[in-house]
């Protein structure tokens, strides 16, 4: 499989999925005009990677500063697939990065964390930029 690298835009986040290491990184803002079109291919690739590499650990780093409701749904769909993989024995870690003074992103992370039982969901606070 070929790695996925999508550069950020005004409306969509950076997406960097290194299949060899099993590491997916998403960061920035996400409010694309068509979330399904943006996230659909990524979700398809993640599912394919999980099937083709059933024992490889997965690490996901999410550092969003803003996302709309359709992006939240897409993230939830991604997290559901990862949770299912973890429930089948695959090591899965999701690192939710947020700035300590961003209560909204912290609360979103806490809400997402509630849906994880098999995968590890880590809250990763960072100090605001000077």
C-alpha cells in the first residue's frame, strides 16, 4: 500500500498515514464542503490496511483545532473501526492532542474517549503557543 499524505488547506486537515509504521496523523482544522468525499478514501484505506496487516499495532495522533459536525461524525467512524480492531486483539493507541486552554477540544476528546474500551485513548495536553 502506498502511504497517504494530504496537505492541509483552509478547510481540511493534514493527513499523514504511514502504512509501514502503522501511524496516522491528522492535524489542523476540518470543515470540508464534503466530509464524506474527504474522509471516505481515508476510512477505506484504514480498513484495507487493518485487513492486510492484522497484527501490526496502530497509533493515531489527532491534533485538531476545529472541526464541524460532519467531520466529528467522520472521526467517530474512524474511531469505531479502530476500536473494533483493538477488540480483536490489535494494539491501538489514539493520542488526542489539544491545547490546555481549548476547553472545546478537550471536551471533544473526553467525549470520544468514552467510546473506547479495547483501544487506548490518551489525552495529550500541550501548553498554548507563546
